[in-house]
């Protein structure tokens, strides 16, 4: 996790979302804006990247864990904006694999 900007009351962290969320205090985030990777669509060339899990079910579980971590840092008056991947394909894929 790297701080790439720290000016006035803005601190910009860069790193694995799970690591950054783990370092943020509880109930400290007012707004979460996210565009998670789609499943199996792109290799961003980063170790531990989300979206290249061995199965859609594991991808969904990864995102579930990330959003659970977001929930911990959510301030009471939080706002979320999420660009949602093609869930129905992911869920159907995971379902079909059962
Ligand atoms: C769908 S793209 C978002 C693109 C971005 N909204 C934009 O307009 O450029 C998903 C992004 O998630 C990043 N990513 C993948 N795994 C990650 C992880 N574990 N932690 C943080 N970012 C991750 C990828 O590097 C990629 O930039």
C-alpha cells in the first residue's frame, strides 16, 4: 500500500483494495465509488488482482469479502456508487458449475 498523494485533507492510497481497507478506521468512509474488474475479462498484470480467480464462484466470493470490508469502514451516512460487472453471467456461470 503506497500513499501517492497527501495534500490538505486528501490522502490517495494505491494498492490492493483488501490491504487498504484493512488499514482504514471503522466508520471513516463517507463515499465508496468502485468499478470492480469483470470476471476473466482482462489481465491487469498485477499479482493478486481481482477478476482472474479460478472460478466465477471464487470471484463472487472475493467481491463479497471486499464489500464486507467496505461495510466495516462505512460511515453511518455513507454513499455507494458501484459499476456492477455482468453479475447475471457470473452467477449463472457459478450456478452451472455446481
Ligand atoms: C474495471 S477496471 C476500473 C477502471 C477504472 N474505473 C477506469 O475508468 O480506469 C478495474 C480496476 O481494478 C483494478 N484492480 C484489480 N484487482 C485489484 C485489487 N485487488 N485491488 C485494487 N484494484 C484492483 C485493476 O487494476 C483495474 O484498474
